C-alpha cells in the first residue's frame, strides 16, 4: 500500500495547521471529551448551536496526524450545518471507515481524503474519535445542566 | 544484579545467521519488505526448539498433571516439574518450592499483593512504588491499598529516567511496609540498581517485590544474591510461550501466606467441614496450568543457556550502542530515557510526527516497533509526552535491521516535512 493514500496532502496540511483549534465558552457551547485509551489520545470538542443549526465547533487535543486532521476536517464540515446534516455526514464517514469497499459518496466532499484510513484497521479509531466526540457534545446539548460534567466517550 | 563477565564476546555474524535460522517467524516479508522485528520488549519471538517442545508434548505426552496414575499423566507431570526445576536453577533459587508458576508477571504481582500484602497491611501503612513502573506493578498495589487503607507513595525518577535513590531514602518511614520496583524499565530500558534499593529496604524490614519482566533473559538473575523477597517475570519475554509466568518468593514468606485462589491442585483434602491446603509450591497453583507452555518455557531456558547469557547480553549491548548512535544522528529525534545503564530498549519521539503515525509508516517499511504509552502512563506524564515510539532489540536482531529502522524514520520525516 502506498503511504500517500493514507497521508494525503490534505491530511498532512490539517495536521500541521488544524482549523478551528481552540475552545468555546460553556455555556452557551456544549462540550464532550473523547479518549482512545489504547494510545492515550485525548480530544475535547465544543459545539455551539443556534436552534437546530451548528454555528461553531472547536477542538483541542493531542493525537496522531489522522486524529488531528479528522477533527479539523470535521469542524469545517459541521459548521453552518443543521444537526440533521451533521448526522447524515457522520453516517457517511462512518460507512467509509467501516466498509472497505463502499463507494465514496460525493456528498463527503473534503472528508473523502480520510478514505485511506480503511486500509489500516488499527488506525480507524484515530479517525473516528472526533466524530464520536462531536456526537456526544450534540447529545449533551439536549441534556446539559450547568453543573454536569462533560460526557466522556472512549473508543476501544 | 548481573553476574555476567564484562568481557563476553558478542555473537559473530555467522553465529547470528545460525541463531536466526532457529526463529521461523523472522523469515518473512511484511508489506513487501523484509520483517525487522524490533518489538522484543513487548514479546520476544520463539525459536523452533520452543515451538517443537510444545508440539511434541501435545503429540505424545499430553494429560493432566498431578492427578493420574496412568503413563501419560506421569510423563506430563514429570515434564512440567522438570520445567520448574529449570526455572529454579535459572533464578538461582534455593528450592523448587519457591518457584510458583503463574500466567505471567501480572498474576505474580497480584498474588503477592493479595496473599502477602492484604493480610499484612494496616490503615496508614505505606507501599513505595517507583514512577518508572508499568501498570502491572502499580495497579495491584493501588487495589490492595484501597482494600486495606494503606497508601501508595511514588518514588520520583530523574530526567534521565532513573529511580532516584536519595529520594527513595527520604521516603522511608516506620510505616513503609513494601517496596515495588522493576529490575528493568519496559518503557525506557533503564536498568535499576535494585540490589542497592533492596539492601536499604531489608535493613529496615521492608519487603521487596521486584518486577523482572523486562530483565530476563537480558540479565542473569540471582535471587539469592539480590536478596529480594519476591521476584516476578513472564515466560513470553524469555522466548517462551504467552500465558506462562513465575513468582519466586522467599520460602518462609510463602509458607506463612494464605492461599490466593482456591481449586484443584492447591488442596490436599477437601470436605464441607474444611480443606487442607497443599504444600509449596502447589498451594498457589489452583487449577490446571498451562502445562505445554511451561514445557516450552523450559526449552527456552535450555536455549538461552546454551547460547550463554553473557554473550546474549554482550550482543544486545552492542546493538543498543549502534542503534543509539544511529538514532541520535536523525534530526528532530529525541531519545526519552538516557540512563547510563540500559537494556536494549530505545524510547524516542520525532518532532512533528506522532508515535502512532511513526508506527504505521515503519510498519509499511517492514519495521515492527511499539508506539503508545507502553502501559506506563505515569512515565509518559513525567516526560510530558502522550506516547513514544519504542524500538527494542534481542540478540537475534542485526545492524542491518537497525539500518532499516533508520531508513524508515527518514522516510517518515520526508513524508511529514
């Protein structure tokens, strides 16, 4: 396998210069934490909503190029979308990660750059952590009270 | 404690070639490249002598041990107990009764924590655990501390990755009951001067539990010379099968300890009114053990002793020196753990490339290393890194494989910069 299929220029660029890297104030934003206990990667994702629309997403964390680039690309894909759009995009990218032969949906846009991950099963968790954490942050928006701790999700 | 003559000769190129011929797994391609297996600290590979010993046992002798009068059961029992005697001599233990066979280092340490420490510890008692330990020599102590009200106190380490002896001395109090210390750090390769720590502990009546998982077979271990109370290790790092391990313990301590797990083999007589426990070592060996595994481990000991532990150590020392020099020359690479006395383990980071990306890129070049926290998260925290890449060498590795590692690291840098 060609390593450039995994480490495409888009991935290397987002790893080096992650977009939307930073924090949002809670409230009004909602936060979730993600961890990959196997490798020690940690991630925090903040999401801000205006009704049904995602108005801002930010993330912080330490991780490999795949996890950082995936989180960075995810923020770009999610900002400005409705929650239903974000959910649909999550399902599309999840299919890419878990189905080796699934055709790439054109609606993936830039996220298609992550498709190389599926040839490296040990690395799929790196790429999916950000999306699972965003989902948890969106779920927190439905249940958050000012006193609750942010939910933590783990990929095993 | 290492008893090896300092002037032992490393294996020659032709000797290495002959040794490598004994290891079937080394001769394969991974991702189209010759395999360079540099993850020996996670698990060593097996020579055919070990694989054959296990297979021959299953072909000809398998039966349950210690419980049949028939011929196969007798043969299986003899072969299993012969392995115990090999382990006794390998460790320079006084008696085979001190050699408890377990599933691995982790089980061995849990046994000490539960059967020795738990009945002993009182609220406020202290267990000293070095910051260098991997989780198997930390978590069992945290569990028993939780059960008894005792406290786990970390012994600091230095920037070079050595356990700080002076800091250790200042931590000693009349409440200190147990010292848990690794012989060799799995994450960094540091060889701890354990004898010095043990002497200090023994002078104060503190019980010592040494984690030798990473020490065998790279050092010759003499438990009597070390003068520790417990010594634990795993078979699979000694070219033996997984699921085999040893707890050596001082006989007087083992004798006084209650059994840990109950079941077959650890009893003499059972009735509903009560049970008489078996004598050492069987008191701590409930259930049918990994019989074939220990027979394989016996063959592994024969194998390394046939090669000579001193020559193994000299060969690995040379590989460590060569690899250290080559890796230090790579721009942006930093070695984590720079103690003067190290086993053939190099933990490192490369600026701008996460260890997991290194692991994937190196794998594409046929090079197997470990990337991650090495089950030693407090060590990673100390050096403020989430993870490292770790190359670890065995006597069957070659300079050419280290060159392959270096080439792959340059490839990674080219890709990322």
